[in-house]
C-alpha cells in the first residue's frame, strides 16, 4: 500500500551493482530500510540518500517487512550551508553518528522526525554562534529518547567536581545554549553528556566523530 511521508536519511549501504539500501527515519513509520534501485547510475539521485538529507517520499509499506520500496523520492529541504561550512559539516557528521547509535524505535516517530528535521534546518540557517549546537542537540534528543535531561542534577554524576560545567549546563537547560565559553568547558560538557548517554544506552559506545568535532571547533 502506498503512503506519503517525510524522512531523514541516516545511512546507506551499497547493494549489488547500481542499488543501495537506505536507512531512513520516517515521520510515519519510524526507522525503515528501503531498497533504491539503479540509484548509483545517476549522481543527482545518489545525492538524495546522503546522510541527513530531508526527503519528501511516497513509499510502499508492509508491516514487519525488513526492507520496503519507494515510489517517489524528492528533496524536502535543500541545505544551503550545512555541507559547505567545515564546522557545520563536523557537527553534522557527529549528529549522524549519534542518530545511528541511538534512534531505533518507531514509537512517537512524528515527534522524533520533527525534532531532527527542525534541528537540522536551524543549524543550516545559523550564521554565527553555533559552536555549541551539538551540545544543545544532545540535550534535546535525550528528551525524545525517554531519559530526558531536564535539570543539571540529572547528569551531575558525570560532572563530579566540575561546578563551572554544571553552571553552563544549567544555562543550556534554560534555553541559553549560544553562550560563549572556553574550549575546555565545551569539551567537558561534551564528555559529560556523552557519559550521560552511555549510562542510559548500551548502544552508545565511543563516538569516532567526537574527536574530529573537538579538533574542528577548538
């Protein structure tokens, strides 16, 4: 049966000579795998399935199917700066790895999709003061994953003895994430938030992109 939905690409893997299997989080069905035939023969089509691309889709959906198919796919929102600005690109790579490690469930899929898509469009549109965006994103995502960070005390264990980082975290939780802070403070906040995630999710593990992110934003 055909359905219209929006989606955000998490990753893709090559399949046979010209096809890919794309992992896409949809607003209607949550995380789904779609086989896309003959996509690698057209550069313009392949661009649609790069990580974090926002899509407008018409899909075939069968309950409990491991892989479904698409009928129509087009770009929902063309990014203007996300992949052109080296710092934004580093944040995008980090967000991609976080999403692939954490977002597995299909429940509340529309709320999760809206959060992800609005976050990406916000980052794309920011002209300055986005160096803390990855920290802001982690806090927001934790709430959608069910172990929401709502007060600094929730993560205090992971900032033991670091009162200044806890004060910054309180600012973030109050919505003031575009504050200026020393590089070491941003690093401490990232480390503490990742440990907070790891204490709740067995799938989190170490993030390869975190070190790249630190190098680009420092």
